[in-house]
C-alpha cells in the first residue's frame, strides 16, 4: 500500500501455504497496547460520519487508540477534535457518545471552559492567577481531515500524509484516483446504522474482510448475488476488478431483487458490480451501484472490537420513504456471518496448535501483505 | 502533617499552577499494590465505629490494605483485631461483614478454636501433638486504638505514633489539641450510615475533599448554607478556620432550616460554623454545631473505593425520634456530587493528556502537600 | 507415587506440624500457567467417561491444561483426541460441549474437512495447491488411553508411562494391581452426573480430599455412615485399608439405609467398606460395595475449578428404575460441604498470614507428599 503504481501490478499468486501472524498477536494484551500506540494513534483513523455532526455545537466522542477523543463542530462550522480531558484535574469533558453544547465545552467539575476551538476561555478565579498562560492550558488538539463524508483523526504529533496512506489505499484498490468520486460518498446520507460488538481481535476482522475463500461456506446470500465469489477470490484480489452480479440478479439485496437505481455519477462499467476496499487499519468500504456500505472498526481490547456500519443512500431515496430493509439485510447477514466466524477463531488463538500461526492459501494472499504491514508497524 | 507546630503556619499560596501526581498513579495496579503495603498497612486505619461492636462477641470484618481484618470485642469488653485467617490451613474465620460469636472464634473447616484474645485454645487431637506450641499458632494480631468513638487498626509490626499522626492531623487542622473534644464524638451515636461504592481511585476522593474550588460548580445546596465556599477556598485551607453559615441559615440541613441545637460541649466560637478535617490516608470528618459526619474510606482496587459515612447525633436526638432526613440529605447530596465528579475523572487518568498529571490552582494548595505525602510514602 | 512397592510401606507419622505450599501457589496466575503446562499438559488427564461417546461420530470437547481438546469416536469405533483447532486459520472446530458429527470434522469457516482420524481429507481448491502436504495439515493429535471406563488423554509429545503413573496410583492405594478390577468400573453406567463450579484453586480441592481431619467438623452424614472418620484419619492414610460401615448402617446412603446389593465381583473383604483413591493430578475415586463415585477435576483459572462427578451403578440397577436419590445424596452433600470449605480458604491464600503457607497436622501427612509432588513437577 506504499504507492498507487505498485498496487497496479497484479500480485504473483503464492503456490504454497504461507504463515499468518503467530497466535500471541491476537491474545497478548501487551501486543494490543503496542498496536494502540503504534498503529491506531499514528495512522489516520476514521472516527465518525461528518453528518453525525451537522450543526454547530454537535459533538461525538469516540475511542481512538485507547484515548477518548471528542469531535465538535464549531460556530464557524469547522470540525475539530481534542482529547476528551480537562487540562486542570483530568475530568472527562463529555461523557455521552454524542450530544450538543452551546458555545463552549465546560468541565462540569470546576467549570474550566474551553471554546469550540479548544482554547481556554474562562475558569473561576483565572484572572487572579497572573502567571497562567491560557494558551498552554487549551485542550490537546487532534489532527482532523474530512474525506468521503468521513471524519478522519490522527493522534500523532506529525500525522502521515493523508494522500499517501488513506487515499492511496482507495486508489490502489480501484486502479486510479478518480473512480471513487463516482459514488459521491460525501453527498450520501445514512439510511441505516448498525453497531456490532464483536468478541474478537480486530485483525481477525480485517483478515476476514480481505479474503473470499470463506464465501462459499458461510455466505449463501452473498454468493447468490455475486456468483464469482463462490470461487474463493475476493473482489479486492485484482486491482480495479469489481465482482459482477449474477444474471438473474437485479439489485444488491438479500433476495437479489429490487434496489434503488444506479447513483447518478456511477459509470456504466461499474454498474452491476461490487467493489470492496480496505483502508488500513480500520475501514472497509463496499461500493454497489445504488448505495455504499461503510464500516469503521474501533478496537476496544485484545479480544473485543466494535464495528459501526453505515448504509449510505441518496437523499432522494431517503426522502421517498423507500423500504431499505432488503437492501440492508444482505450485508447485515454477511456481517453477522463474518463476525460469528471471527468469534469462533478468537478462543483458539491461544492454542499451542496456533502458537506459530496458521496458514494462508493462495487466494488469501492479501492477508500476507497485511501481516507484514502490521509486523512492520509495531516493530522498533 | 509532620508536627502540629508547622501546621499552625498559614501556607504560602502558590502564585502559579503546580502539578498533580502523574496519571499512572491512579490507574496502575502495581502502584496501588504498593500503596496498600506502604500506606494502608503501615498507617493507622479507621476501620469501624466502636459502637458497631457494643457487646462481647460482636465482630466486624473489614478490608485493610488488601487484608481481611476481624475486630472482635472480648468477654473483658476490650476490642482486639486479628488477620481473618486460620493458622492451620488458611480458611477465613468470619465470612460475614458483622455478627456475634459466643466465647471463641472457631474455624468451620477443622474446628481449630481461638479465644477472643486470639490464642489457640483447642483443636481436634491437639493434645496428642506434643510438639505443638499453642502460642505459636494463635491468630496474627493487629494493633488497635480507639479514639473519637472509632476503631483504628495498624497492620505494621511497629505502628507509627498515634499522637504524631492521627491526633496531629486533627489538632493541626483545628489549631490545638483540645478543640476536637468539644464535640464529644465518642459519646455520639450513629443516626444514619450510608455506604458508597465509588468507581474511582481513592486519591481522587481525598483530593476532592481537600479543595473547594469545585464547590460553586457542583454543590449548590452546600454553598447556599456556607456562602464563603462559593469563593473556592476549602474550610481546611486556613488552620483553625470554620466556614460560617449564611445569614438566613438556621441549620446545617438541605434547606438551611431546622437542625437540632448546639451540642452541649461546643463553644460559642464554633457555633454556626463548619469544620472539615482530613486524616491521611482515609478519614474525613465534618464538624457542625449539632452533629458530626465521619467518613471512612476503604480502597478496594486501583479504580474502586468504598466509603462508609456515619451521621452522628446525641443519644437524646435519636431517642426523641426526631426526623433526621433534612440533616442527612445535605451531605448525602454533597457526597453524591463529589463521587460523581471523581468517577468522571477516573477514566481520563490513563489519557496521554494526563500522563504528566494535571495542574493545581492556588486554592488547591493542600493537594500538593498530599501529593508529596503519597509520593514520599511509597518511595524506597 | 513413584512405585507400588514404596507405597506399600506405611508412612511414618509426622510428630509435629509441617508446612503447606506458600499462599502464592494458590493465587498467582503465573504459577497456575506453569501448572497448566508442567502438570496438566504433561500428565495423563481423565477427560471424559467413555460411555459419553458411545456411537461413531459422538464427540466431547474438554479443557485440558488450558487447551480445548476434542475427543471423537471413529467409524472404526476407536476413540481419538485432537486439539480443537483448524490448521488453516485457527477456528474452533467444535463449539459445543458434546454432539455428533457424521463422517468428518468440518471447519465451519472455510470448510477444511478432517477425517475422524484427524487427517485432512478435503478443502476448497486443495487440488490446485500442488505443494500442500495433506499429512502436514492434519489435526494435532493428543495421546489417548481408556481405563476404568474413562478416557485419559495426554498433551505431551512423549507421555509418561500409564502403568507407572495412573495405574500405580490406584494399586499403590489399594495394595495390589488386582483389587480395582473387582468393581468392574468399565462395565458400570452413569446413574447421575453433577457438575460443580468451585471458586477455589484445584490444589485446595485435592488437599481437602486427601485428609479426613475435617470430617468430624463438616461431614455429619459421612461420619454417621463411617464412624472411624470421626477420628480424623482418611481412608487413604493406610494402604489397603477401607473404612468400615457403622454397625447400624446397611448402605452407603444419606441415612445409612438401603443401597443396591454388593457388585458381583466385589470380594467379601471389601463389603461394608469404603475406599478412596486419589490419582494425581485430578481424579478422585470412591469405591463402595454397590457403586462407584468418580470425580474428574478441570482447573479453569487460579481460583476456579470445575468438578464433574459421576455416580456409577450396574446396568441392572439402572434398568430396574430404582430410586438413586438417597445413594447420590450422601456424597453430593459431602461434595458441597467440601467445596464450601475450599471456597472459604481461597480468599485467605493472599493474606500475609498465609504467605509462608499454613501447617499440616500428622493425620494430614499425605498432603505433604502432594505438596512435594507439585513443587517438583513445576520446578526446572
């Protein structure tokens, strides 16, 4: 995932089985803590949907790399992110997952008051403390970018290039920088959000998403809609390739019928096709002609991961009052099937049978790249 | 808190912000274990109210520094304390929080039987074991003192001077050794006891009690009764000073009305005033003209503390059947407000924003002394 | 327990108190992990009753030394055991405690399929992976023996001699190799199974079973049936000795009445007697004239142990529809009394009063041997 050019080349399929990460990487709390600081705090992290914070004063709190981050929209309509900790005595500023404040974030303990830009604007007796530098005691800022209607934050002091990481992952998968624009993701609205609490290490979920060798076994509805998935090669195996709908299939729905008509910007070559994109370390995006499914993963513990999944449609579809249930149901079932499989793997990761890891078949080739990416990211 | 003389001097107010303890001191189980052995096992610990054990054979079990301690009143009416462990195979002698035995503490596993003075008095087949020294297998004794109607225990082999620690803390706050006697605390009786289970490190609770900078923000009822608290200086900031009731206030109650008349011994200079005393590491005492509020803290885990709070009145008030509810309600609300604040701080102690700690404003000066006391107590 | 000959000698009773293991051996998770790998994974472990797996395709999953092991009966009616982990990506093969498969164990994630002999027989696209050695990717085998109607497994690469360990423990207790055969344990059937979830370290349970010094205190029903137990010497204290029923006792039941007539093979010298056998590290067997009680212990955590207890009767007794309740009730009460005692000890193991351990009286002599056996097993 280092550059777009490299990704354009087809990977050389492995001819024999190659190893996964060792089992301890899925069970050792010390390795998880290292991943929190080396991966989730250092990389761009998809924290929320921008539209969750549509009005000034709207805030959301999210767990990023073990830190509580508060994202808030200012009176100037800009989004900003801060560590959710008062600089005085450490109280959590916002306890709720989401909410609305007026003009400031006020600590409910001693009333230290911060502007929506994070600056310390007031505190009891502050004027009598002549030596206090208000700038020094503003909230700790977190880097923030918006793209694809998504709020990406980075806890690093010097965040990596957004273009070379997040955007390169998307273009590397689709084959160019422009294609993703066809879906107009930032204009779509959340038709349905489902949050899954998965009793499995986050990497099991990523690895599951990266291969389709399991599709024939656990995803009967999905392979009905996308027959080529029964062969075991995930859509993301080939750069620029989208899995084609079956001949009898008229929509990406649980029974293959219905759907809502192609999005206006989507080109004919992408109609009747499904594209899946993984953005390391915690985003999965599915593109189909009439909607987009956007997963954000929140690793909570070495054996627990929360996944927030948005089904995104045009404003027109939502306004029409259309029944989304068959559209949502397809990938909701896929999610449940996948997360059940991940939860079945988690307890075996501590077995001596898995001490050196398992093996990858050739169609699971991408997991090997992910393994190397993780191992490199947490090494000294 | 080293001597009474030093405490008589007013502290020099800090002119700028000084640091708190680093965040890890509130979240690291290893530091908590060190505090258990270096602080709670080595200092005098207020374990119970003497009147909880009014009759011979009455016992209470309490957690002190990670140990279960059983306190029992003997046939000679003396109180004694022991580790709550049979010397034979380690069974807990008393499983209940409190209860009554007859003449002995008998282990329910193999019937080893100990006198209420802790000596081994009987065991099956003991007479045939000629080499067994009964003195050697008595219960492990714990030092015990009674003062202010309170049972203080110390797990150290050589406890520190009670006068130089517990009593010096009280006299250092009030300005002399005699004033505390005016309330006749050992003669008062428990009108109400409320036990709080707080999801916060014990030091957050101590620190909260040591400053009133938060009073205006979270204690509307208390600042109504004690208007000077709205300025942010805790009563204990000035040696010998008691916060004065507001002009319209006739009692230390939730609505400022009622109350039960000054205790007989309380001098006129202490009428219509509120005094708060902290005795390191786990006692808070509030003195008002007509009653006393006595808090005992029991640290249970790095992020969990139990607080047992007694409201103490004269026997006459209790016998009269007077309604205590408005009297109790004031500080019960204060407790709830404070403990909510502590619970709001606990999760942020692990943030990198708090890795080096927070800051103290000048009116929180006492917390800096407490910080130094703790750091010194757990250092090598 | 090294050889039968040594066990024939009566132990020299200790004349004074000797120490138990230090308290940390009952509370330290690191010591428990060492016991899992050094004791429970290296010794023969009674995993299940053979009759739990009576038909081809029947399986049971059990926790052995921290590993999930699946035991399955093949089409050839042989029992085999494997680590319950797919060799591909580590999914648990069997999630249920017991069940039935047809001709194979198929992983529900990617459909890798193993014969009931553990060999890899099929996987999607396997034929196209020319380099894959199917033998290399069979399930990890676990050694298995059947004896006394029990499935014994061993996770070690080179299991110890079954004769020198398991069988020597039984014959060492009874005085010879032949006596155990009189009860025909492999022909008996399970009349009742009760599973206990005990909040105590496994060694507290073993130690409890090894002495009868507690019998007079906590087992009123048992000492009524076996009056000599009131003296405090366990049946296993003397090699070959069985505790005799009281004169008024006609059966090993909760009220001493009834019972089902002597098993056909049991000799007259063993009638009206009770024998108890401990097989390190996790089996207790009780022999009485008309039935057998067989305990299998499963250590789950340093402070938690599951005990599965079978009451075994002849097929004739079961077929007759006889009321087993008074027969089962006697030892069920004994179990509850014992496990309550163990749970009372567990919390005190972390006390400084038990840091160096407790003491053993002379009649607890066998616990000293067990202590040495454990200490030796986990040492380097």
